[in-house]
C-alpha cells in the first residue's frame, strides 16, 4: 500500500529524468493528472497522456530535455501526509526568483504559485520544481 502517491509520482519523474528516459509511467489519479497538467503548462514537461491498461489506467508523463540534461533539475515534496504545510495567499513566495514553480492544492483546484497569488488564495503546498 502506498502512503504518499504524490511523492511516488515525483520520485518516478525525478528518477526517469536522471537516467534519460523519454517518459515516466505511474498509476493515474485526478491529483496526479492536475500536477502533470501544471508541469506541462509551465514548460517543465512536453506532454502527458492517460493510457488504458485494462484496469485503473496509467498516466504517462513525457519528459523534456535541453542539451542532453533534464529540464527538471530539482523536484521536491514539501507537504507530506505526516506533516501538512499550508500557506496563506500573502505567504506564497516565488521559487528561484520566478524560474521555478510551487504546486499548491487550493479551494480553486491545483494551482501554481503564480496562479495562486493572482487569484489571491492560499492552500497546501505540495511540491517545488525548478
């Protein structure tokens, strides 16, 4: 049984990038699809697809490389099931002076740090990417 599916997703993407794979496969869930959507919209990955495997489905995230090295240099889980981290809208800071992105779960859905500041909502900070 997996206790932290988001950390599992991030680890799969991180490991696939380090060894040079073109994509990373993982079980599909609504939260994982939203995180993959954010990674694509912020140009950290090429694309993502939901594949039918005859059971629950597979989420495939296509990784992006620049000059042979992965675009995602750092991917870390902030909030965990054992210790949740929440931020108010005015407490959300920029990641790597705007070059990175934080993923937040808010009342408006899963948003990047930039979108959350624009909308003016806070929430649980799930991960940081740069």
